[in-house]
């Protein structure tokens, strides 16, 4: 068993590995104790998105999941619908699952959690001798997520990034922030107007380790959502977002 980033990886056989990722949201929902008001479907969609992006970034496809609905029991189907919508938005349909709810006590604050299980093929990781680290999207947290959706990486953009040429690693950024995630690679980021120490909440942005020759193509796809964080990047000014 390997503990990697926000995932557990377990050997299945000589060719495959099991990948488990998880995430949850607390205090966001429609109960009296919640800090931020939000429809349950959106809460569930967001929790699923974080775990699913981590799973996909590690090269796995989901084969099953479990979720906990700690909220109004009447909204259980809404949690299930939100998770299913998220999976569909990323191209996955009819994934088997189980769930659990709090039935013994009245709940005053919403908590939605999910654990995704996926499978990936074992393969040698491709490396680049002089990678460029880029940020797609911006770190947002709390109400900023609702107020600035145009600054987040969207499911379709994440899928395009995953399929793009010259991508060696994708790291969804969470509460630790961009600078902390880069420090795990021994990378010190260049200066930028974006607060790299700030929490990225529900993975509103991702770091990608890419081949320098791929920068032009990524600029065409992501525009101002792309920020160069490190390495030599030809004629472009590092540490800035580009139109």
C-alpha cells in the first residue's frame, strides 16, 4: 500500500492498482447551523468534484463510491443526485455506490462526505528534464467560490488538461495552498499577483507539471486562467496570467 498525496494506492495484481480518494464539506448547506447557504445538490457536487479530480489526476477511473449524508433525511436523494451529476459532468455514468445517513439524532449542521474507489494500470511515470509548473484557475474559498465561478477550473477544462500533450503531473490544489503543493516538489514559485499561500477550497485550481513546448497550446485553451509558476518559458513573462 502507498499513501500518495490525498490518495491511498493498493496493489491489485501485476497490472493494476486500486486508488482511493475522499473529500467532504461541513457547514455548507440549508440547516440552521450552516455557515454558508447552498443547495444540497451543489454541496454534494463539490465534494465529489474534489475527490474525483484527485482520482483522475492519478490516472484512475472510478469503479465505485460511498457517501455519508449528515443532513436532513428528506434531502438524501438530493445528495445522491448531486454526486451523480458531478460524475456525469466528468464523463462517468452508472457508478455503483452505497451510502449512510444519520437517523438517530437531529442534525443542525450539514456534512457531506464521499470516498471514491478507482482502478488504474501500472505504468512507468514519464518525466521531463526541465518541466514548467503552471496554475490553471485561482485559489478560492467560502463565498468566493459562489461569487467567482469564472476563475475556477471547470470539469470540461480539467478533462482537456488531462488529455493535453506534454502533461506529466496534475495536482488539484486544496486547503494547503499552491505554494505548499509546489514545495512538495522542491519548487519555489515565482512572484505573481495571485495569493499562493491561500486555501484553494474545493480544488478551484490545479497545478500542472508540463513540457515547455506545451505552453503555447495551454495558453490557447485556458487564456487568463493560466499562470506560469516556475522554470524558463521562452518569451513569456513568468508568474503572470496571459490573455
